[in-house]
């Protein structure tokens, strides 16, 4: 810190210190340089925090030590200076030439307590206010349940105990929490009793008394549930320290040898008056008017009042307040002291004048402000304000003040109320401390934070403008408003800076104020980031807590009680029903088995010794059935020895409990069993279900398939297996992103599940592959189901961000029969049939039949690969071409053809492309075929057209694997260079599917080859209705409209609409369109009307071999 002070940089240290009584404590000291230069600041803003008591005090260095009338505050400041001197290793005056002084009046009141541990700080433990004992018990139960879920807190209450008492609720809660913590740590129990009684005093008075004592358990059943006990601020203190703290809070705490704690409040209760006052306070619904210009402040106050079911209106300036009073006079007015226009004192004076003139009843007015200057208070009291409420507003103070003002209880209305602001930086600030002021309402706090976040930049801009104009009055008003808003969040560091800023503005130190303003802006933004993150984290914790709470709820769960003793059976039945269980009963093991056959319960509670069939034998029989294997079974036995317990566990019992039955322990055991089973079921569900779609996963599919195969081989049953693969999934996934792909799979999962019977199984096997098991289904019926599934997928339209997609599917079906060998063979056969369906045109169903020897089997596809390879080596491919003609008469037209390839088999037979290209693509042979086509097409162009100077354009198809093959671009450039064929004579056709699968690589390749002069066409456009979205990305010259939309153009209005849409898009983007599958003149005429540029099909020109000699080996 010495170096930091000498260099004028911020610093933070921990100081070990001692009180006048010799007690050691630790302070955290932070110094922030403000004003001046980086090496010589004008003054420092310092924060000191007692890390033991969380007390805090702000100090500010100035030019001279102020005159302090209170000797104790002088001693406190000297103590702080001495601490800093010890940290610096030298005197403050020698190093800096200035002293530290208390920054502001509000923080000076904190200094009096924070620097003297003998004086009680004005914290929530010492704020007496009226409260309901029920609230106290609720908090105590919540704390106990968090630490020990199985321990019950039973409460008995003396009839004359008041419904509302006056005292320190937080102190009482923490004291009782300390008592419960001690009981959980040192006394085996399953239940805690809290008695609320009145210790009579003189006359009508009495003293509230709380007695806490354990209800002991027996043996191993009543061990402490959790070592950590009940969390609380006094959990780590010794009993004498707690007694001292409780005494300071206005109560007495004693303990008896049997761990019975007695807590007696010192504040007497007038039973009749307290009950009447509380009753009036609780029953009355108040009409409240809030006058406040800061949205953060009025939102906070509104939320606190609405929690008590009061009706609230808001006015944001003095004129609006007076207008609201004319419309409807409220029960109470909360009035901000500093508002634009009429301030709070002026509004109060106007209201009192009107009451005197009109003879109106006196309206209770409560001033709300962070200012505590005596002059302000005197002015407001003279104007007619009834009481003061300090900022940040505390819930309990607010309720106490309402009771005091409206109930006419005596009190010092001139005393400003408000919990001191804890000056600690926001990194150390707990969210609970910030939420305390808004009754722990997270949504209210978040709403206030949003309002402040929206309001803060504007107010900072106004403040900067006021400082620029040296308007001290306006700047001081805005700084005060910001301080009040920040106080609502307990943003202590920012509040301290706002205090310093106000002082600088008041002394007209505008340059220093600008520096402080920058620091405050950064501090507030860091605080808001922290607060937003903390709120999000707390919400996640709340969701998790709600999930866990729901997981342990027993409402509606069924229990089978198996007990031969009628009285025990009745006792258990009534006990369980009161806890929310649905109870079924049986008198012995045989009856239990009969009931299980009718309905499976969530839990079984079974006596060990019974007639007819005892509990152990019944347990063995129950657990021998797979459907009951995961049902928790609790054995009740009077035999409390290890051998009996071991026998019960070996029989299959989940747990056991001994007689006599201690009901709280039984409740705990049953809840643990419920939670354990649900966790097991959740784990099992996750292990056997797909996390995205919720369908069974591959592991569950294999398990079910194995069972069906065994039933077919051993029992002669027949089933069917369907393997389904989506046709257009990757287009959606790559075009719209993984989020769209995930949503598509979820929706398709529902579509598929809706097409099969309840006993069938639909599973996601991975990616876009699904498996369906049809139980007790002949192959012919399985094919019918598969066709039904394919139709459902074909008719399904997936919408994503204003785009529509048709998603087709192909399926392969195989019979599961006695002749089937293994599950692996079945899956391989189904996959082969599915691939055959894809190769045959997609959107189809293919059946695998071993005995028919169909060429759709994968082995036959594989056998084609050597034939293709040999054809490549022997140049046994033939090129054909099909003409593409313009539909309008162009000025100049270069003949345009699509190049097609055929394979010559070893016997000279021409093999069509639909037969060999799928195998070539599947087994990565297609790039070699494409290279052969390019070499021979360029050779033909050179020989037949280049020499004769006859321009022509040839369109050559490129497969998806060729498009992304490394080195293919270099090969193409080389072939163009060697052949000498102009690049303008070539057009390369790429399919929509191949392009989308490798979008980046495809775009790079197209740009490279187009730069040479070649053209590109996008083939089969519109097949997935996804093409429009990426046309802007792909630099193509032609769109080839998918033939499915052209073939039935004259009959299908949808096809006409699609062709018209594609043509309009192409025209707008400057891309020419080519219609495929044109088979007659009528279709050509309609295409011409629509405006399509070119046409191609059998109705125009049938494919013909390239002119010249065929390259066929002898």
C-alpha cells in the first residue's frame, strides 16, 4: 500500500488490529485516488470493512482534519489513521501532507459503530418492528429443511400467543436457527419441537417465549442427517458469544442439560392491544400514492407494498401528485423529498394548506429520501410530513412505519429511519444482501435493475452536461437522484462515489467531479454486470431447486402396504395418506402378488413375518419378475440384528426398518426411496433414449432387436425391421444451421412415432437415421407400414425462419424370422435395402430378400466397383449429348448441349448411368469417372469444333466428391490449357445437394473456375425448397429446374407456381433458367409463357453419341 499511495494508484490490504480491550480483528482497507494527476491526486476515497462483523466505514482524505464534536468519532478516525500508518510504514501526514476525514454525514453515523466493537451496529438484528410469528416459523422450517430434509419442525402455540408481536424478527430467526443447528450436530433426532408461549408479567403484559427441544430417535435410525447443520450468521459462534449477541438484540437465551433452549424476548406484549393492532393492520387493504420521479425507487416501493396486497398508484412529480389527490384521496402518501418542479416539502405544505381550508382529514405523509441532514428534516416536519423512511427502503421498517403512522402508535416521527448502507465493493456484495430490501423478490429486483440500466445513461449524460455548464444546482440534484437509486441496490462502492461526487459539486470542484464521474460510471457498469450475472445464477438455482423439490414430492405416488396386523396396517395407511400417498393394502404375500398383477405401485412396504407367505419369500418372488425389479421394497421387521438385515437384503429388499416403527424416520426412508428410484429411472432413461428427440436410442434399439430375434428363433414368431434414412436432412442442417437440423429431427420423431402401433419401437440410430421394429408383423405388413411412413415424411413440410423444406426419406425392410442369423446381419441387410431405395430414386421402400438374390444387396453394389475400374482402365466409356434449346429467338445463339456418360460392359453392352453411378459415388470412384469425361470432352471439342472454328457450349456434370477433391481444380486448369479449348465453351453442372454439403469449398471452387471464363449451372434446383435461401451465396449462371416440377406442369397448379417462382427469382438475380424433362410442345409453350429461358428433354432432343468415332476398344 505504501507504494500505491506514493504512486497515486488504487490499493487494497488486510490489516490486523486490536480493540481497546485487546481483542484482535481484521480490517480490509481500500484506497481509491481521485482528482489531481496520476502521481499526485487531490484526495483519496477510502473504504474500511471489518471482515468479521461486516461493518464498514468510508473515509475521504482532505486538506485538514475536521472538527468533530463527538469524541468517540474522533477516536474512531484516529484508530483508522493509525491502522493506515502501520500499513504504510510511515505517518500519513509525512507521506501525503493531508489527513483523512469522514466522507459524509450518512457514513459518519456508521463510523461511530463500525470502529467501536463495543457499540451495536444499527443492522437488521437490532431493528424492532411488528411481525407475525408464522413468518418466523416459516423461515426456521426452510432453514432446517435445507440442512436436514428428513427432520420435521413441529410447532405448538399457546392460544393467547398474539398473532403479531413487536421485536427483532431477524435476530429471533437467527437465534432459533442456532439452537436447531446445535440440536442437529449434537443430538440424534428426527423431529424438533418449537413451543410458542407467553411468560406473564405485570397486569396485561407478557413476554413472548420460544422453547426449542429435540424429539429423540432410537439407535441408528436417528443419526444427525447432515453435519453442517442450519446455516446462519451465528453458526460458528460459541454459546456464550451467542448469548451476548442475543442480549444485545433484546432477548435472553438459556439452555438446559437436555438440549432444551429457551428464548425470551425483553419487549413486553400488551396482549389485547397487540392483537387489535395486528388485526387492523392485517385486515385493511391500503390505498397508497407514491410520489417519486426515479423509476427504480418507485418500482421497489411498489413491489414491497403490493406484496402486502395494498393498491398502489405512482406520480412522478409534484403536479401529478396534487392531480392524483384530486382524483382519489389515498390512505397514505409516500413522498420523495427531491423531485423536479415542486419538491417534497412544497407538496406537503400544499396538502396541509388544502386540508385546513377544506376541512379534510389529515393525510399521513411519509417522506422517503437518502438525505438525513437535520435542516432537511426540520423543513419537512414544518411542512407537515409525519415520518421519514430512509433509502434504501427496508421491508420491515416500511411495515413497522405503516403500523405506527396508521395505528397512531407513539413514536419519534422526526427520527429518520433507514438501515445504513454497507460500504463494500460489489465483488464482495452478496445477492441476498441486495435482495433483502425488496423482500427477496428476485423478479422485482431484476425489474428495478432493468429500469436503472435504461435510465442510467440518460442521467449520466445530463450530469455531464450540467458539469460542463457549471450548473451546480442541477448537477447536485442529479447526483442525489443517482445516489438514491444506487442505495436501493446496496451498491455500496457506487454510493460512496456518489457521496464524494455530491461533496465535490457542492464545493464547485467541477474538474474533480468529472474524474469522480468517470470512476462512478465504470463502477456502476461493473456492478450492473455483476448483478445481472448474479440474478441469472440465482434463477438457475431456483429452477434446479424447484426440480429437486418436484422430484421429492410424493403426492399421488402409490404404496402397497403388506401387513397382517390390522392395527398396524390401519396406522400405516392413515399416516401415508396424510403424507399424500395413494395406499393399497394386502394381508400377506400371496395377496400382494395378486395385487401386483393388477397394478404396479411406486413403493412396497412389507412386514417380514406373516402367515401364508412371509415377507422374505414374497420379496424373492416379486424381485424375480423384471417388471418389478426397480420397485423399491422396504421390509418391516422386529428383528434388529445383522443376520436379519442381511437376509432381507439378499431376498431383494431395497431397505429395512425395525419395529416399533418411528413414523418420522419412516417418512424419511420412504422419501429417500422415492428420490432414489426417480434418479435411477432418470439415469436409465438417459442411457436408453436419445437426448434430442426423446426416442429410444441405438442401445435400446439393439436390446429390443435382440429380444425379437430370440423370440423369432425360439418361438417361431415373425417380426419386421425397418431402416429409414432422410433424403434432404443435410441440406437443412448446412443451410440453416444445427439448431434447424435439431428441430427438424424432433418434429420428424413425432411424425414417425405417430405412424406405428403402441407396441412397436421407433428409435433414432444416429444423425438422420432411424430404426423401426414392428413386433409380430409379417414382412408384407411391414412393407405397408414402411410405405405409410415414407408417405408421412413426404407430406411433412418443415418451416424454419420463413423457409419451407420438403424432407423425403428412403426405407429398407427386412424380415426377422427363424432363418435370421444375428442382429448385425439384420441391420446390414436393412441398410443395404435402404441404400438400394436411395439409389433407385429416393422416397421409396426396398425389401431385402436373401432367397431372391436381388441386385439391391450391398455385395452386388460392391461387385460393380471392379467393373467400373476396369472400364476406366480400358477407356470403355462413351459420351452422349442432349441439346438445350432457347425458348425465345435469341439474336445470337451458340449451340448448347449437356454431356452424358455411358459405360460399356465387358461384353459391349451399354450400362446406363443409373446403374453404375450410385456405386461409383458410394465407393469414391466417381472422381476418376469425372476426370475421364473432362479429358475426352475437351479432346472432342478440340478435334471437332476448335479446328473448324464452330463455337459450342458443353455442360459437364460434376459429382459432390469430385467438387471437393484435393487437386481437382489444378487438374481442370491444366486440361483447359493443354486442350486450348476456350473456357467460355464449358459449363459445369453441380447438384444442389452436393453444393450444400460443402458450401465453402463449393463457392471457392466455382469462383476459381469462373474466373477462367467457365460457366456454372445448379442442377435439380427446387428439389428441397431450400434453394432460394442460398442462391445469393452461389455464383451460378444457370438454374436447371428440377424435372419433377416440369413433367406435370400442365396438370399440377403447384408445379406451375414453383416454376413461376424459380423463374422470377432467376430473372431478378440475372440467372438464366433451364427446364428439364420437357416432353412435348404443350409444355414448351407453357414454359415460354412463364418466361423460362431454355428447355431440355426427350420432347426436344433424345441423347445421341458425340459426333465422330466412338472411343470403343476393339
